[in-house]
């Protein structure tokens, strides 16, 4: 898919799935690829070097994705053709072991942040621009220890639908991508990591979903070929969610 000359911002773009998305859009021809990150300067700088090697100008946006500081940096980027909200966090534990502060942290970063970013970016986004949010199967399936993240992803998908309708008259498409199990650093926080990996690899396709698989779907949604896809959540899980058992 061609992203020639496009200006892109990817939250959580220094590692894992976000990094693959940023690199894919740079490879597709984006002129500027801004990546948001929270902690690791070294990971962000490495990603920036890879983006530069692909011919795009990298921009680093550091900070909590829910903060006014990040909002100001995003506004300073100028008109964006593509906004990808990939950054995610959350407390992985049973519902009865969570606290209100865990709810606020998880919902703010995973769902409210998208609304805040769109408020800042959408007024300057041109016709044909695209917003893509990264969700997960926990939005519709009940997964162990995943209550807060699953609820936040369900909220994210609902927000995508509302934004898709509201921004359509501006010529801005809004969609989500929901991935199956992907082996990234994020899985280190799950107590049942090995079980999840085994389950994810046992899908009908016979292998785990990779970050590059997800990046390919995001690339498609940002392309003119996806013009009539609005407010949808595209599932990329190798068929994992299809069987009844």
C-alpha cells in the first residue's frame, strides 16, 4: 500500500507492534513518521534510526499519552494524514483484586487517550486521512486476569464507531484492528504467558500472529482501498476466535 508523502503519528511506536506499524508506514513511503513513547529513549532512538534509513523523517514524542504535554507535541506536528493509537497499558489481575486507580489508569491510557488525540489532530487532518486504534480480543472474549484491559478495549471500539460517524463528513476514516496473541514484551506481564502463546499458535492458521501481520492490516486501513471501511474492528487472529470450544 502506498503512503507516499504522508505524515504519520504512532503512539507506542518505539517497540513491539507499534514499531512494526511505524516501520511499515515508512516503508510505504510516508514522509514523516512520529512515534510516541513513554520511557525508553534508547528504544525510541533505535526506531528513529530505522525510520530514517527507510527514507522518512522520524520525530520523537515523549510522554504519557494522556498528558497535555503529548497533546501539545502532537498539535505541533502539523496536519496528520495518519493517526495510529497503539499505546496500551493496564493492570493484569482478577477483577476483585483491582482498585479504582487501576481502572482510571487503564481506561485513560487505552480509551480516553484516543479521544484526546483526535480532539487535537482531527481539525487539521485533510480529506482522506485515517485514524486506526489497536484493540484486542479481550474486548469481546473473557480472558483470565484481563478485566480492566478488556473493558478498556471494548470502550475503545465503541469510541471508534462514534468517531467514525462524527468524522466522516470531514473525510476522515476511523477504524480499529483487533489482534490475536502476538509475542511482544507486553506478554511478560501476563502470569499465564506460556499458555497464551500455546493457545495463540493453535489457531487454524497454525502460527502466532506477528507484529508485521498487524502492521499490514493497519497499512491497508490507511490506504485509499479502505475508503468505504468505517467504524469497523478488523480481527487478525489466524481464525483463533472462530471455533466454539
